[in-house]
C-alpha cells in the first residue's frame, strides 16, 4: 500500500516539475507495456498500436556544462561585442549598399541592425559567417581612437553613414563634452563605439560563433522611422558551450507554450476577435481556476481581503493618478459615455486607492492588505504580441498594502514569505533578487526614501536572501524589489515585484488619523507574485513542458476500457473519482487499447488505467503513470483505495509526496522497459 502511495504520488506530482530528457517509448516497448497490463487482467496478449513518440528532447551532455553570462566573464562580453563588429564588417564587404546602425552585445550573444534595399535571406547568413571566419583568421587588431565631435562628423559624412551621424548627434546632445571614441578593425573598418573588445580578431573562436536569425526592427524602436533588418548571432568561449546553447534553444522550442497550448487544447488567440486577446479553453480554464483558487486561499490565509473592481473608469481618475500623463501610449483610446470620457483600466492601483479613501481610516486599522485578480487592458503593437507572454488583455495578481511607516519592514518580510510559499508550490525555488534604489528624478522626501529603502533591505536580511543592487533603478515613486524565477532549463523570468509608492497617496490625499490625533499619510505598497496570470501560465507551461503537477493537471487520470463491455464500470469509477474532487475521464472508445494509451500519453495525462474483465471482477484499477516520457507500471489497487490516494495527493498538493520520499518507502514503481 505505501509503495503504491509513493509510486502514484511521485509520478503524478514530482516528475511533472522537471521532466527528464530521455527517449520516448518505441513500438516494441509499447506492445510490452500494454501486454503487461492485459496479462494482469487475465487476458491474452494482443497486437496494439504504439504510444506516439513525443517530440524527442535533445540529448544532454554527459558532463553538465554551465554556460557563463556576460556578468560572469569579461572575456565573453568582449567576444560578443567584437563579433557584432566583425559581422557588420563582413556584411558591408559582401553587400556594399548596406548602411550600419547599432550592434550591441545581448544576453546570449549579439545583434546588428542594417539598412539594406534587399532583404537578407537565410542563405546569406552562411555567406556572412564564412566572411566573418576570414576576418577572424586575419588577426586584425582592434584599435581604440578618441577624436573630437567635429572630426567624427567629418569621417561619418565621408563614408555616408546617416544613422551613425544621428547616433553622434544624440551623444553630443546628452553631453556636449563627451569623449567620442571609435574602434578600428585593422585599417579596414571602423565604428563609433565605447568598447570593450578583444585585442585582435584572431582571439574570436570561430567554432563558438553562430548566426541564428533575421528579424525586422524599427530604427530607434519608432514605427514612424525606417524598418531595418536585424541579424542575431550567438557567441561563446568554446565550441562545447555553443553546442550546449544549441541544445537549450532546441529544448526551449520543444517547450514553447504556444505549441503545447495548442496540442493540449488549453487556450487560443482568435484573430477574428483581435490580436493579444486570450481565449481559455475548458482544460486551460481548469488549470487557471486551480491557480487562482490556490492564490486566493494563500492570500486569505496571509491576512488579505479580496477585492473586485470595475474594468473601466472616468478619464479624470487616470489624470489624477498620473497614468494618463505617464502611460498614455500604453492605454487604449477612450470611449464616450453620456458625454463623459471613460478609459479601460491599464492598472488596478487607483481603484484600490479609491476604496481606501471611501472613509477616514485610523492608525488602529492599519495595515490594510487588499488583493485582486484584476483584468487590465493595455495597448501593445501587433508586432510585439507573443502568445501569453505579451497580450492586450490580462489579469494581474495585484495587491496593495496601506501601512504605517514603522510597519513597513514587517509587511515587506511577510510579502517575501508569501512570494516564496506560492512560487515554490509551482516548483520555482531558485531566484535572482534585485533591490532598486532612488533614481535621479523622484517624488518624496529624502527621509521617506531612506526609511523605505532600509525597510526593503531589512526584509531581505530577514529572509537571508542574497541580492544585487541597482543604484538609481527604482521607480520615480519609490524603491522596489524584483524577483526572477529559474525554470526547469535554467532560464530566468521576471516574475514577482514589491514596490513602495509615495506618489499615489500624495496625489489622492490619502490620510489616516494617527495616535496623536493628527492626520498623516500612509505608506502604500504595490506587489504582485505572478505578474499576470497569463504570463505565469506560459512560464509554468514551458517549465513543465505541459506535464503539470498532479494537483494542477487539467485531466488527472483517464480510464481506458478494453471494449465497450467494460464502459459501465469505467463510468462508475469516474463518478466516484469526481465525487472525491478528482478530474478523471473515460476514453470515448471506438479505438484499440494501444491507441487509447497513445492519446492519453500525448495529452500528458499523469495516471491512467486499462480496464478489462479482471479489473471488474476485482473492483480494481491496473494503473500506469507517465514518467520521463515513458510509462511506469504502478500495479493493481482496489479502485476506492486508488481514488483515496489520488484525492489526498491532489488536495495536499505535493506535501504527501515529499513526506513519502523522505521516508524512503518503496522503490517508486516498476518501470516498463523502453
């Protein structure tokens, strides 16, 4: 029994957090899998269709390779920056009518934007890379030269590079006394640049550099300016690092939430309705509701009250809050209602402020913690929309705290505790934390900024979390903490944030009656854990590759009748499972057992059972589970017992799994040879 508990829970829950990278079942393996189940049921072995192979994950290296970052390695940063210059030089050697613009290093490599009359094609990337290799072999020196702005302007005009002239003008506009530096590649090519670079092109590893893709980009990000062609490249210190990067890129494509969302029938973007608007299908809506139910439960437990607010408000509200002045470009156009202008809400904050302001508050009432899953609407250009990651309508998991200055440190600590509780439930336990401090332009006194920043530092100290400091990177209205989460393949995603706000309380004249009887202004704290439900759903889908934790799976189990004769028993079991709160379904039938297993595996159903004569006679279930893309035999249990185990696992999330794994009971089930 305890062996079965551990087997069932571990495959339904734990394996879903980080699917291992291994080969899927073969046809022969599928036959043995189904055969084993049928033999347990007292039936003859019969030919069946094999479970379909899921998209094979790229093979991981025998020895794990840790990819360095620009922050870790000055050498890598120089390689990437110089690679961008060498690529631009190669492009102009091959395509003489091309104008150059900018070419920075980025997180995984570099890019350069070009203005060229003809479109680059994929085959051009191979030509450009070959030309880059030639330049690398020349071992041309990278030489820095500092010149005055007049000389820089003369040289740029001489080679007719209008974009470089505009860059020069912007440098001088920012700082008339700024040093103008250029970097030469030998005596054959040069660019406006502040560096840094390698000493000569021969220091670039040609077998660790690859050109990856071509995209469009407006000059200066302005859609009224020329459309340029951007060539992306990646560069590393060694060939092995480039290969590992390639493996991770392929793995990321396999996990693309848009593909998984389509395959599992979770959500869609209906172009008839307009871009950036998400339609949640029944299975996706189940998962979303489970996420929201858990979110609500944990917030109520943490002392929050749940709010609901309108989807639009008078334009005057957004002018008072400052959103119309600061974020107008990100807001949809207004609508006229009885001669007044109304605005779809881009944020929830002013609504919570109005509820606070609805009555005079006493210091005895504070802190007030209010949370809302509030849907907001923001204008995004069609070219920037991307699945669930960038949409026009989305639900923020918003919360605001109104507190006394002396309560701030404890409140922030409690917020960070809640972040950790919620994120770890979904399998995210590794974070990058950034504290951002007062920018040059800000509102609020020196004293309140210092107290708020100290409170954030104290809270981080209470958590014993390591963090980086972005000096001057805070919002104009207050300091903040941002948290990035690491997914199953090592990618970092911006997720949670907690921010102090000295702006809105001042704009709306928020007050409370202090112990002295005087009226004072409360501290307002903005915070979100997921950021938005949509984006977090996309991140979770990619991190799990669609193998959601058992408690979150849209379908937790599927019953597979050998024939329609056994369907009434399947319906009886499914009804009992539903009464226990489980999401168990019966295959509609009309197909072989092998086909049923194939489809259940494709749908990433965590647990399923083949139902035959022996199961009916024993009032039992012969169970299998997904593990590492293959199937595991979990043995046979009375169906009431199996339902009880699964219902407990679902209601307790993963705690029962952790307890059983620590206890060391059983061996985790018998794997089927694949």
